[in-house]
C-alpha cells in the first residue's frame, strides 16, 4: 500500500483528500505539527507528498527544499497561488507536479496514481502479460494471439492492460476511467462503454470470446 504524506493546513481539504485516497487503497497521514514537518516525514517514510505552499510558520517552498535534502520522493504541490511564478518556483525547488486550488478530487487522484506508477511501477513492470494465450506486450503496446497481431487504440490498450494487471480481480469503471485520464484521454461513462465494446469485438474476432467479463454494478474482470 502506497503512503501519502499530506502537508495541508486546511482540515477540510486534507480530510477530503484522505477520504478519497483511502477509497483507492492509499494510506495517508496528515501533518500534525507545522513547525516540525521533517520528523513526521521521516517517521512515516511516504511514497508521495502532497504539499501546500501557504502554511503556518514555514511555507511550502521551505519544506520542499528540506525534503529534497534527504529524499527524492515525488512531491505534488497544491496551492491557490497558481500564477506562473509560483509554479516555476515550486518546480525549481524540487516539486514534480502542481495542481491549482480549487481542484477536482478525481483529477488529483489521477495525478497521484500517474506519478506513483511512473516512479515505482514502471521500473518493475512485466514486459509481457499473458492470459489464455493472448500476449500483451507493454513495450510496444501490442496484442498477439497465435500468429495474429491485434491492433489496439491507445484507450483499448490501457483498458486491457489495467484488466490484465488485475487478473482475477474486478476493476471498477471508475478506476478504468482514472487510468485513461492519465494519458489525457478524459473519457466519460458512455465513452468507456464504447471503448470496451470495440475491444471486445476485436478480441471475439481473434478467437478470444468472453475474454472480458462484466460484473453488473461492479465493473469488469479478466479471469
């Protein structure tokens, strides 16, 4: 379980982030003492930090610099001070991404997941995923079955990759949409249904019938 360290003095915002993150199986801790962020950071040893700029005692730039002295952990800066100068300063101090307040919680979640995946998952990614003889190559985003190579769109590949990474587990429609948003494909419910339908037709035509199962009210599964 990934650990998220939240350095935000607005209890409403930090509480909402913590609740949303928990629904995605992310463990969160909100800073307790804004005069002593680093001891809490060291104790919690997070995989990612959400850092506000406007904080009591010391601002986010200061804490970003202090974190960078001891860690390369990904940092997402969240702030209402979203002019170009603040964004540039945050990046120069060691931030990895910036999101402006007010923000959509689903967009923040997508950014968190994308940054975690880039930082931790890709290094250990399995180059080829297999199921029922179908081979999904993550190197060139291709799908092969027997002697046939099945062409996939970017969205179809992301959907199939997510399902095969979670083989045997139900993947919710919301999680699939979040995964597509990471590639800047901002899809809605109808668009997701269309993409899944087209992907199923391609799989059926290649001889992979019923490759993707539906769990009504829950999502999709490859099993």
